[in-house]
C-alpha cells in the first residue's frame, strides 16, 4: 500500500523534473537563437569592415590593411574572407593558406544586399555572408565574402548546454529536497496523531492529546468525542448487565425457594422441573451478561492487560480454594506477556479454565505460555493431570449447558463463556490431550498491535 507521503513526494518529483526539462529546452532554444544571431551580426560587421578596406584604382582593387580581427591571419583558424571578381579571386585571408571558399551559390543579389549561406570550408562547415558592390557601372561587380566555421558556434552552444544541464540538475535536486522536506513537515501532525492513537490503544491515555494545526484539530475533536461516546456506551452496557443480573437474581431465588417448598409438600417431581428450569434460566442469564460485557469492551480502544498478572491472581485465589484437596496450581506465564483484552474478561476466562482443570485434576494444574504461537497471538495453555476427555467430546463441551460427565460438579457454562469471550476479541480456544495425562486447553488471545503492525 502506497503511503500518502510517498504519493505526494512522487508527484512533486515528477512535476519538478517535467518543469525543469521544459525550462531547460526553452532556455537552450532561446540561447541558440540569440547566439546564432550574434554570430551573423559579427559576420556583418566584419563584412562592412572588409568592404571599407578595399579601394579600387586603375590597377585594380587593393586592401589597405588587414582586418582588425587577428583570427583571420591564423592559418586554418576557421575565420576566412575573400574578394572575388567574376571568374577569379582578387584577394583572400591568410587563414585560407591559398585555398578558396567553394560552393557558394552563383546568385546575383542586388547591389548592397547581404546573403547568407552554409558551405563546405577547409576546416568544416562554414557560415558565410556575402555582398556584391559595383564601384563603376562599367566595371564588373566585386563580391565580398566572409565566413566563420560552424564549429565555433556549436562549441559555444555545447558549453552553454553543458553548464545549463548540470545547473538545472542541481536546481531540480534542490527543489526535490525542498519539496520533500516541506511535505514531510506538513505531514508531521499526522505522525503525531498516529502516536497519540497508539497511546490511546495501549491504554496509557484515555483521549488524544497534543498540539495539532487547525486543519487537523477538528478530526482530533471528533475522534475524542467518539472515544468518549464508546466509553460511555461500555459503562452503560456494564451497568445494564449488572442491573439485569441483580433484577433477575431475586425472582430466581424466590422461584428456587418455592421449588424446595413444593418438594417439602410431597411434590418432588414438580420441584425437580422447576429447579431444572431455574438453573437453565440462570445459565442463560450468566452467559448473555458475560457476552454483552465482552462485546462492549471489545469495541473500546486501549484494552491492554497483563496475562502474567491475571494468571497470578487466578492462581492465588484458586490455590486457597483447592488446597484442602491437595491440588497444586503452577503459573509459568511471564509477567511481561500482554494481550489486547479487558482485564476482567481475561480473569474470567482464566478462572473458568483453571477452575475446570482443578475439578478434574488429581493433584497438579499448570498455566504456561507457548513459545510458538500464531502471528499477533498470545497462546496460553492450561493443563491438568486428570482423566481428560476423549476426542469426540472436544466440541460437545463447548455447547451452552452441556457437560460430558453429568455427575461432575458445574453448570456446563464455563467453556462456552470462554469460547464466546475469546472469539469476540478475535482469538480462539481448542482442546487437546496434555502431556500431564489430562486435558490441555489452548487459549489464543489477541496480542496488542501498534498501528505500524497493522499497516505491515
């Protein structure tokens, strides 16, 4: 899953690279046009100078002095000039070393008009400018030609493009770094919000706290309002469950008492029916109240409980109860192990399992935490050295009110409540045969996961 931060940075990088590329091409084009124009203007200046230095006498045209630019005197420098008459060369630059400028189209431009061409020169392609001038109407025209190698123009363009490339690259890099930094800075409040949510989920805080910008604060306020509402709903659910249990306890007690009175009056069969129905009613009430409480707590964030502490409390309480029977309860769950469930519900699950194990154990009950467990799960194991159960009973005993041994004490509700509670939290329970000889109960509890764990 792509993060919002990655998407924003990716869009910014693409936009910056496209913008820099378009700007670089535009700058290169503008510079090329400007430099090319400058090259031709320089040719026009040198052409004017060449024409101005030529004088025509009775013996013919003569050059008063060399051109002011010394590059026309350097052999094969790429800077050349010629003065031509129809059919012959009157004068040429020293840089040509006796060569000639060939390939100039034989056009006949009007007097004083400048034409430009690109021809093959002694050192490569040459940009030339030419002008025809007649000193006397009866004399043949003189053709003034001056040229510069195109490589000089290309060298300037290549140097500029190279400088432009690395400078625009550096500019793009700095813009990408600045945009990334700006995006990361702008998204920092979301990281703070994420941290605050982790604190709420871990139970260290009851609401989101921190300084958030105006754009994020309304979201924080709504989340805090939702947390308050969920907490209030949980409190009301617990209170209603308690009120229901208290409201039904007295009528059931009266019915039970009346059943015993009926038995005393010589109607034992009617008494048995009433007592059996009262026990069924009490079983269903206990089951539904426990289930409703677990549903309420499952929806509240911050439900984090120490499994080791809960195991120690259950072990301490039940050891005193079963000590006269010679039952030893051992708790090997580390105190650092935690699970994402309510402390009261975890105590109830462990108490049901350990109490059930003590009822059938010969002398030993063991609580432990499995080293290998499914991902994001805490595996708690409760074992005893009793007679155990056959495999065909492993599923039957989870039914509400069902007991494999009808003569054993209990209501048949404990394992049903445990399975419903643990499944509401996203866990599960399974039965197996213990290495101690009795029953092995495997309880998979949800491990507390941070937001980073959920994303991964």
